[in-house]
């Protein structure tokens, strides 16, 4: 079980945390390093990023991680063993957001919560509409200005089912 504490001090238990569009796996590794018996599954289409994720996890002695170099939509179809075991999904897509068919596959996983990190609020807003239609409610929004004096901003949105 993954156990971590949200900012509001709510304890969360998860069987599996999916870190989709994970890049070098930074977010998943942070969750795993702060969780006992964490089962984090990271997926990204960029094979070199996944190799770096594996190296980083090994270098930092973080266990409980599995990384896959795969298209997220195809991965979700090819790995039905994760169905009904995922409580939290972390999403960190490219600026274009998530393809509607892939987002529907993610929604079909029926996770209790999703944390959506975006460098493009416009595509995140588009994806939020589909998540809302599927029964996900926005619980918290954070804006992060990583690039001061530019128009770029990161947004982090916590969605919960129902």
C-alpha cells in the first residue's frame, strides 16, 4: 500500500499510483521515496527518458517503481492487470495535452483521484471538461510560476471522483 499525506493532512492509501507521461520519473520517484511499499508505475513514450528514470531511481535507492517506455493509450490496453488497482493517477502531458481517446482510457481506469500537472492551461482546461463530464471534481488548483517574467505558468489540479 502506498501511504502519503496530502497538504490537508488527509492520509491516502493506494494500491498502485500511475505516473503517466512521466518523463524521467521525477514525480513518481518523489511519491515512492516518501511511501512505504509504494507501487508506482511510470509510463512515457520517450525511451531515453525511461532509461534515465530507471537510472535515477537506482542512483537514489528508490524501490517500488516500474517504468515502461510506451505510448500511454496503448500501454493501458496492453496492461489490464492494473485495472481496478489504481487509486491515484499523476498526469504530466506535453503542451498539447492528452489525446481525447487516451484521456478516455485514463478515465476508464476509474481512479479515485488524479493530479494533473500542465504547462499549458488551455489544453488542461479542455481536458478538465472531459474529466468533469466523467464525474471528476476539482478539489484544488495551484499555479506555479517557474519562469518569472514570461507568460508561461505551470498548473497543478487535484481531481477527485464524485
